[in-house]
C-alpha cells in the first residue's frame, strides 16, 4: 500500500510544483462534491421518513376520531354505574338538609325495599328513552 502511495506521490510531483494550499483546495473540492452527493441522498431519505411519520400520525388521528364516540359511551356508562347504585350518604350528599324534607318523607321511601335500585332503574330507563329521542331527531336531519 505504501509503495502505491509513494508512486502516486511521485507522479504528482513530476507534473509540477504544488503547494500545500493547492492540495487543501483540491481536498476541499473533493469533500464538497462528496458532501453534495450525500446531501441529496440524506435529503431523500429524510423525505421518506417524514412521509412515513406523516402517514402514521394521520392514522393515529383517524383512530382517535373513530374511537371517540366509544370513549364517550364507555365513560358515560362507567360514570352511571359507579354512581347510580350508591346511596346519597355514600356519595357524601346530605339530602335532608338540601331538600328540606321531613323525616316522615324519608321513612316513607325507606319502607320500599331496594328503593335506590328502583330509582336507578327508572333513571336509566328515562336516560335510554332520552337518548333514543335524540338519535331519532338526529336521524331525521
């Protein structure tokens, strides 16, 4: 290898007397040409990766839009079933003080077995009827 480089150097020196600055300028020109070649290649690779990123980002947004109604329904159902079957005391509400009902009214409703479950069922049925009404009105548009 060194012999080849020595022969190459001898051929260069025989042609003319070159300074260090001349070799530096030749090196800079070669480096610029190679850099320009890789610059175009890197630009195309970047464009491909950017396109793939854009496609996956758009796909993520599409899935988010598609699953948003399911998220709403799930959160509504979870909230309803986590609160509907609890008593007012479990929720931290003091109904007697807020509503101003007498103890005889509470005694009347406490006489019904599972009154909070009945009340939750009636409320759920009214909510389903209300949702059906909204969907019927929206489908007529």
